């Protein structure tokens, strides 16, 4: 069994590794931001559909009241899920801030 030696770390290789890491981090951040924006847009869409159906129900233009109750429940559940995820994210950041280095 032979042990291969570790090659010397030069400033050029360290700079290249740092640049690659920063680029992939920026791509990951952009992808996460895109997913988050998409999720928020979806919640807003559910709430606007629920509001539109509520108005139609009050004015008597809605033939099936179940459509409104389903839309309202979907919007409420989506908002509760988003709120729970936000709370978990805040807890995680708080825990990271408590870590002593």
C-alpha cells in the first residue's frame, strides 16, 4: 500500500477553486431565489382565485359553492405551509448564530 503525497497548494489553484466555488454558489442562490419567487407567486395565485370565487359566491354568480370552499381551503393550507417553512428557516438561522466558533 502506497500513500500518494498531497500536491502543493499554490495561490493560483486556490484562486481558481475559490472562483469556481463562488460561481456555483451564485448559481445556487439564483436558483433558490427563483424557486422561492415561484412559490410565493403560486400562493398569491391561490389567494386571488379564492377571493374571486368569494366575490362570485356573494353576488350569486357561482353555481357550485364547493368550488369556493375548495379554493379557500387550498389557499389557507398553502399560506400555513409557507408560514411554517418561514418559521423553520428563522429557527435554523437562529441556531446557526448561536454556534460558537
